[in-house]
């Protein structure tokens, strides 16, 4: 298993004060709850990171989504997320969805 050297054993990859701008919540559980609901609705869904860019304390990821039903035959959504890293852990996230949002439905 690959592990970033800043992630020390005994502590998770998420900073205690993690904030999701997309959800407007502090803490990682809200994001996990959203993903649980999406996966329950679309059990065949796959998210593939197409591009990963790193600049200083920020990581940007463009992901494609397959295995979901889209209205009127629209192209599947693309996710764009930016993560801020603090002390080797996820501290903040911004995200947008291009195309049909799998969280809505």
C-alpha cells in the first residue's frame, strides 16, 4: 500500500477540522453519508480520476463517472474537486459537477 510520508501511523488521512465547501459542512462524515446514498442509488457507479494536478498544498482532480442513469441520454457527469492539504491530511474540499449531478435524483 502506498502511503504519503506525512501521514503517520495511528492518524487518519482527514484533518480534524476538515471543511467541505460543496456541502457547507465541517467533518468528513457528511461527505461519506452523501457518497453512501449515491452508491446505494447507483451500485454500478465507477469514478475514475482522469487528471490529478498538484500545486503546493492543493490537489485538483478531474474525474469521470460511469455506471449511472442520466436523463435524456445526457453524457455522464464529470467531477472536479480541489483539496487543500494541511499537515499531510485533507483539510478542505471544493467541488463542482459538470453534467447531471449523481447526488440529485
